[in-house]
């Protein structure tokens, strides 16, 4: 004997499904359009998001976003106390994309006229004014603090102005970080005699 008798169907209302579960009988009717549109929209969004994220790589991955945020935090910490005598700090800055991208922007706006966009200067084009900044031979010293001192004071005899009064300490340090990003820490440095 069934403890849940089936109620008689209402001839004027929606049809009922023939099964009963836990004493509940479902109506046999279509879902509302707003519900279906929400479902189909969510499915379409997930497909587009998946394609943009995983296949086309238009959106950055979570790891890349975390790395970028950590680089911003590290850059803010380093920028708060720039010690221009600390070579290790400059090497750390050269590994930080926030510093190197800012330094690259400054170099591209101010330094390419003499050192070229490749930073190779006379090494790439003998008609260029500035020396090659990508090799290990330096005219005024190649340690980070010596590079900073050269940028700070300039080389007026060769036509290079003092950049720190124009740029400020932070931007000058960013340029040094960008230059160092083209070198490896601990590489041999030779000092050339200026020609």
C-alpha cells in the first residue's frame, strides 16, 4: 500500500510528471526564460573565458598576476630606501621587471640618441656618439655604484649631461637597473681608456 497517494491531476493546471520522490511530484513544464538565459549566458561566458585564458593566452595566468603583484611590492620596498652605494640593491633592482621597464622607458626617451636603442652605441654603429653599454668594457667603471655615479655626474667632456639633477635619484636608479639587466652579476669588468 502506498503511503503517499497520488493526487488527482488538475485538468486546468500544468501537467504532473508520473513519478513521485519523497512524497513530492514535479510539474512537467518548461523552465522560465530568465532562468534558461542565465544558464546559457553562463555557459557561453565560461567557453569564451576558457578560450581567452587557456588557448589564446589573452588574459594573464594567476601565477603571472601574483608574480607581477609581488614585483610591485618588492619595487615599492626597494624604492623606499635606495642606497646608491649598495651594489647588491642595484642587482636586485635589475631582476625586478617594474624597475627595468621604468628604466627602459627613460633610456628610450633620453639615451637612444647617443647609445642607440640596442645600447650598443659605437659597438654597433661607429658613427654613434655613446659607447657600448652591453659589453663588459667600461670607461668610467662598471660596478653598479660606478655606473650610478657616471649617470649622476655625467661626462661633460664627452657631451653627456649629469642626469640625476634632471631625473631624480629613483629614475636614475631605474636606468642603472635597466643597464644591469643586460649583464650578469659577477661577470668580469674591464676598464677602457676613453678615446
